[in-house]
C-alpha cells in the first residue's frame, strides 16, 4: 500500500528501494496511514550486518555477485548440496505424438526433492519430481541450467 501511494526521489530510496521516513511522515499527515497501528504490527528491525556503501551512478556490479551465474551456482551446489531443495526446475524435452513423425519441444516443470551421493561417480545427484509423476536424477552440470531456466520463467 505504502509503496504504491507515494514514490520518492531521494538518494536513499534510489539506492536501497526501501520506503523513506519522509514518505511515511507524509502519509501520516495525509491521514492515509495509521502509524500507531503500523508500529504495533510491524517490527522495527534493520537487516543484519553492515549496510552497503553507496556507489556511484555509473558503477556496475561485478558479474560474480549475480546469484544465478552458472559458475557461481555450480560452486554453491557442490559446496552446499541441500541448497536447491524445493526449488523449481524446468527442462525441455522432445515429444512425439502417437502416429506422427514430427516432434515438438515441451517444457517439463518439476521440483527438486532430494540429493544423494552417486554410487558410480562419487558426485551429488539431485532428484527432480515432475508434475507428470516421473522422477529423474540430475548431476550439477544438468541441474544448473534447469534451475536458471525456472528462475528466468518466473521473472518474465
């Protein structure tokens, strides 16, 4: 409600995206926000850790800070294999209709349900349960593109 009512152009809003104190004060003066009720319901806590230093307008984030970078995600999954449990997963498969020679590509949607250590290779394998009912096992090289594809589809 607050975010849609007023927008601010101050530096702290542009940097952090959080609603500024003067926007809250303006809503209180316009009688669009009951501040007493809001302070009773919402905890007044900051996020843990030191706040990020403000950066210049033309400075770009390094590519390694992108959570969905494939190399970074592969390293994370091999270090902490239980991270992607209950994450969405999308893979593309070729489907052939009965009695027809032509095939078409279909997106299969699933959820990462478990992880195990492979008996043959000694690497982690994640089980993905698909909506159609079948379960398949993926190693990290095959799992990461499906996780990224599911994330991108969710953000379209």
